[in-house]
């Protein structure tokens, strides 16, 4: 039997990271739920065993149900009938299996029907589901929208909606409109308050993933006469109340099992979530950070499948009397794919741990005042999460696309045919570097942390971890020395850009600076992984070579560039 969790020991490595003890003990409030719920853990080991068992269930459902359904779902896809979405047959089977297994609302508190999982094992489940079927992860993963209700809605709304999500109802986030894509300040869907206090929504939303969901988070313009983000509020729409119809499903290149809908709102009753005017400024920003972490997990799942499909084919395909994996051109490509996969996964789970820590402190602050030390830690981890999320999403999705490309290349002409999973994977993966903020927007989000010193602080913390730990393994010593030299080159190039005090130059060099910063961070994470687990040694060395070459290339470009040359690149 296929199990997408137990067949991948790298997942257990990340699940058992030393920082998990701190995360779990804070999340479980010293295991106080054990007195109220018979399925709540009573200590750290019990909690970890619980995560392990649930992830094994996820892996089993993915290997035995979701992955085998993926091809048929891709061919059949969803359809619209009478303004409603009808899922592909396999999608409905997948959803039913996840509901029966209790895999919805995983990160929600037990008092609201959830499993109270930290973000890290939940994101691990998303990684596994994405490997099985990238499009289905969109439907299943939108349960993460419940986090926004939990963080910002009132208690009555939490009690009304979150248990339904935990029981298996689906969610969507309705943000984009025909004239408001990345520029959400331009959202014009109108929210009007009636005399009795009821809110109704009117307008059109487009490119809405799982747009016929049971519960929607909707960004709408609540303030008459406004045209910017300060006039937007967040609303909760319940499908049971009616008023929203699906006009059509987009005909997409990939993730075909995930219905991307155009919605028409006609006097649709909705509830205000949180405070007016904070819809974009506060709530969407929080919502998008969670979504971007989810896409980073989706990207890693795609990279995992790409590497596995390529490796298997390279072992089986015979040319000139031997398997193609024996040719340097092929085994170098496979080693590079594995290094990119391991690097992006290490950054994904490092980011998830930072998100876990700042979110749990925010949650504790609702129950009692934080101590000065806790406030300091919360601020620290919040900044790291804010810095690493765009790196994980931006670079992880680019690596996923590169690995999907190389997977087809290793398959040769066969990879261009629909007989192999890599053809579907190639189409499915392409969206990861586009939605929930393109790679270019992730660069915009990350660059301020590069230029302000947050990334340098993070690099210093990894150096300190290596210095404070066990003596470095002999085979890793050269990697460490080389990485120190890479950091010096990067920091000199960064300083040469920043010291010119030219924002246009910073923006122009942003992609190069972010790529260097992210690659160095991932190199250190792989070094720490390899120190803890020998299975990461090869990827640590290979990725170190990639980082060295990348930084050398970008540093040479920066050194020979003058701000006046920017005009050459303008249209």
C-alpha cells in the first residue's frame, strides 16, 4: 500500500525539529486540554505521536485514494449546473475521505471541533496532499481560511462557522475582481448596510478558487465614496443564505480539479468580520500570509512528485545499453532537483515554525498579558515569519517549476505525452509562482527584510547554532568555510547597492538580492539538517555549489552595473 508520509523520511526529520517542543508546549498550554478532551495529548511525546499518526492517515488517503484519482479528475474536471459547481467524481470521493478521517479544521482549537494542530504539521499535511494532487490541495487547504475567522471574528461567529469547517464544509476567499487582481485596493464589490443592520453584497468576483464553497471570506467596499484600501472591510458569506451564483468556471491550463469561478453577488446577506475599514489593511494581509505559506507547501509537494517521477523513469529507461541515470547529464540533473527540493522544504518548515511561534503568542495574549520576554519573542518570530514567508513562496514555487521542467526533460519525448504524470504535473505546477502573489510581488515583500538587516540577523543566528552545537562533521567543514565566503561576497554586494541610497536601484536589483539571500538561508538550513541527519549531506553539498555559482553571477552583475544603465531596460 502506498503511503505518502511513511515513504518519505524527510518529513519525519522536519517534524522532529528541536524547536517543536517549544511550539507544542505553548500550543497545548502545558497540556491543559487533556482534562477536557479524551483525544488531547497529556505530554510532548503523546502530542508528537498524535501528529505522527494523523499524518500517517493523511499519507494513506493520499497514496490510496487522492493520487489514483488525480488523472481522472484532471480529465473530467468540475462543471456548472444552474449556478452551482458540480465537482469531478474523484474530487467528491477525495473530499468524502478527508471528512470521514477528520482532516478538516486541523489547526482549529478542540473547543471548536478541531485537532488543535500547530501550523507545522498542518503544512506537512498540505505538502503530502499536494504531491498526490496539486489541484485538490486547493480545496482541502482552504480550510486555512478558518484561521482568519478564529483570529478576527467575534465569539458568536467563531461558534457558528468554525465547527462547520471542522466537520468538513469547504471555504473560499473571495478577493479578486475583473479590475482588481494584485491591486486589491481597487476592489469595488459593494457592501451595503440595511436599516436593520444587515449587510448585503452586490457585484462580481473573479478567479475565485473553490468559488462555490459553503463559507466565504469576502473583501468588499463598505465605505461609500472611497476608492482605496481604507474603504474595504471583510465579510463572511454563508452559502445557505443564497444570493451568490457561479457564472462560469475558468478553463485553465492546470489544477483542473479545482474550480476557479466567476461569482455574481445579488443582495447576498453577509456578516461583518472584525472591524470596518480593516478588511485589506489587516485581515487580508493575515489571510494572504497564510495562503502564501500554503502555496509554498504546494510547491514543495510538486517538487517532491517531480523528483520521484524523474528518478523512477531514469532508473527504468534504457538507452545505449544502460539506464539513463548512469549518464552524468542525467544524474547531475537529478541531484540538482533533489537539492532544490530539500532546500525549499527546509525553508518551508523553518518558516512554518516561525509562524507557529508568533501565532501562538498572539493567541495566548487573548487569554492573559504576555510577559516582557514573551512579547520580545513574539515580535522576533513575527519579523522572521514576515521575512521568510515570501522567500518560501517565491523561491519554492520557482524551484517547483524548474523541477517540473526538468522532470519532463528527463522523460524526453514521453514527458510531452499525457501517458505520464509529469505532463499533468508540469501544467499544475505553473500556477504556484503566479497566484497568491507572483514571484515578483514576493520579491517586493522580501526586499525590505534583505536591506533592513533581518536576513543578516537570521544568517547570524544559524552561524551561532552551528557554533553552539556538536563539532561539525568532517564532510561538512568545507561546506561551512565556503558558505562563509559566499556570505561575505553577498553582504558586500548588498552594501554596495544600499549605500547608493537610490530606491530605483534597490528595486531593480531586488530579485538578485532576494535570490542570493534566500539561497544563503537555505544553504545554512541544509547544513544544519545535514549535521543532524546524514541523508541531507549530498543535497547540502550540491546546493552549496548552486548557491556559490548564483551569488558569484549576481555579484559580478551588481559590481559592473551603474544606475544610469537602468534606462536601457525600460520599455
